[in-house]
C-alpha cells in the first residue's frame, strides 16, 4: 500500500482476497480502458502516476 512508502499505516485494510491479482479471462485490457474505469470508479480522484 502507498501508506508504507510514507511510514504510515492504513487504518482499514481490505481482506487479503481483494489484494490478490487474478488474470482476466479476456486477457489484458488497454490502458485507456483501465483509466476510463478508474475515472468512473473515483470521479473526484486525480491520476498521479501510471
């Protein structure tokens, strides 16, 4: 998690099963699709780094 980079600890940790990456049956998604999904999921968010 990003909090570890700054020496802080997250107050809420998601369940471990949510932290494990799983391959999609359709394969990899294009970057523009991933960014679009992220913007829809967190409309007030700011893209900091890819």
